[in-house]
């Protein structure tokens, strides 16, 4: 089974029941990018729902249309999302997203992968 | 750029927002410090506010009419600016002498400069007339204005291209609109007196019910409940309203006010959105999609789907599958 894939924006990996998404350094996500990102993820998942650890420390900017897309279409087949962030930019983007877009699945931001994995373990 | 300069730009942007111009943005740097975080939140906030301006629902219910801010540029065949309207000069902090004879790239950020140059190159080979593109303008003071631009080519009577016109439309507010609105009923009274001589006062329009903060919170809750549980059957609405601690009228009326769409239509749209992604990119059997998205039956799902997207779920899945190969 293929459990690894990559595109211009991120790399994806499935391990021990968790979907790991790591955004490349310095990416700006607009609607076009958001659609590609979700499409890639869904084609890897093959209809299975996973909790996801989304390392967005490299993300520089997420445009409004992309935020809206992530909160609706982008949450399909995800049980929960843990963002891996660092101060200051990615942390604030994740906070804004959770507050303003109210994603329909449990979503929290963490600064270490260990904390994120503990959170996701509840949704395995 | 120094911290001081970045903060100065931030201040300028906030001042512009204070006057009702929410279409300016701040240029992002590659840094990862507190100022950059602030810049990124303010940009996102400006995006949200700009959208609210266009939204016709509750957020704007007590607003005066929106004013439309437009920039016009006229170009020669080589893309040099021939003329520009004063409004555009104002918004970009330039005087027209600075701009005339210059290429548009002077006013664009790095990325969209390339888009524009590419467009001009293509235009030399294939002159197709109308075009729309997304360009980001940069003011003299360094603020950004991402804009949807419409470009038309003006031909002379022999069919040769003479000029190009680029138009940008933006929303803003202006007090003048309010004054016009105030003047309106007075004029109507005058007219009706003149014509009929008896009906002096127009029937007042039914007053809009005001939503309290609690109502708005309740309606937002209703929306998240629906989004989080599309599989659930929310009928009858009366029960759903009770669960939220309100009545059917307030839920129905308030939802429409806040989101500009009825509760059931919203639910249907969101179900379809979710279903579309699952059909396109998932491999769940349709039976499970029907359940996951809360449709009544497969037939109902298929029918609604076709009505919305022009293809049945099977057709869409096959199409996506073929495209992948």
C-alpha cells in the first residue's frame, strides 16, 4: 500500500493510524493550492478517515478562500486535526483559523509532535 | 525592512481601515517574529471584513449603501499607461504624472508583475478581447491591494486594437449614501401629496426584528451543529429550535438574516459539498455517502446531486477516475 506522497505544497505520510502532513517551508496557500492539498490527501487516504497531524510551521500565509475551503471540504474524512506550530506566524494563523472558521472536527494547535500525538491518540 | 518601517506600514493600514477602506493589505516578509504575526492576523482580518461588506445579510443590515471604488487604467498596445482616473491615483498615493507613460508593473507586486507581463506577451500573439485576472497593486507607501481586474480591448472601426482598459471594482462606505437615503422618504411624501392630495405619509416598511447577541450566538451554534453532524435529520425544525432554546420563527428568520440562506437550503448545500468531495476523491460506496451526508435515499441523493452539479454521482466519479489516469 502506498503510504507516502508529495506535491508542491506538502508531504504526506500515514503511520500507525495517523496521517502526517508536513507543509513545505515558506508556502502561501490560496484556493487553488488548498484544493490540490485536499485532493492529494484524499487520494492517499483511499476513503479511510484518519486523525491528522499537520505540521504547518513552514506556512507563511493562508488566504481567506483557502481557509474557508479547509474548514468545509478540507475536513472531510478527518477524525481530528492537530496542528504543529511555532511562534509567531504559524501559531497565529492556526489560532485565527480555529476561532474564525470554526472547523467542524476537533482541532487544536501544539508546539511539540509528542503533545499533538497524545491529543490524536483519542481519535485513533 | 526594519521593525520600525513595518510598524509604520501597519499603522497606515489601520488608518485606512478606519476610514472604511478594507481592501488594503500589508506586504509579508519572510520573518517569523511578533510583528509578522500581527501583520498576518491583520491581513486575515481585513479579508474577513472585506467579505462582510459584500455579504448582504445581517452584518450589513443597518449599513448605508455601499460605495463602489473603482480604478481605471488605459494602456497602449505595449502596456504603457496612457490615462488613469483620479480615484486610482488617490488609492495608490500617486499623482497622475508619475504614472502616465509608465508600465503597469510599476504598480504591481513582484508576483503579479509576472502575471501581467505574461498576459501582455500572450496578447501580442492572440488578441482575444475580454480578460479577467487577479493582480496585486502596491501603493507608493507600500500597502498592497489585491484586486480582481477586468481587461477589455478597444478596437477601432477597422478592427485594429487601439487601447486596453483595465477596471478594478472595490467596496467601501460613504456617508453621502446615508444622506441620500434620508432624503428619500421626504420626497416620497411630497410626491404623493402632489398627486393624490390625501395619502400624505407612506406606510412604514415592516420593521426588521433585531437580533440580540444571544440570538446571534444561538444561530451560530445552530450552524456548527449542522456542520458537525450533517448525517442527522434536523426535521422537524421545531425540535431543533427547542434544543437550541429558541423558537422556530427566530431560528428561521435569524438564520436567513445572518447567512442569507434558509436553514434547509444551507443544510442541503453543505451536504452536497461534502458529498461531492467524497464522490470525487473517496472510494466509499454511494450508500455510505448517502448515510454520512444525511440524504434520505440513494435516489434522492442522486437526483439532488445531478440537479446541483449537472452530473450524477456515478458520472462524476467515473470522470474523476478517468482524469486521474
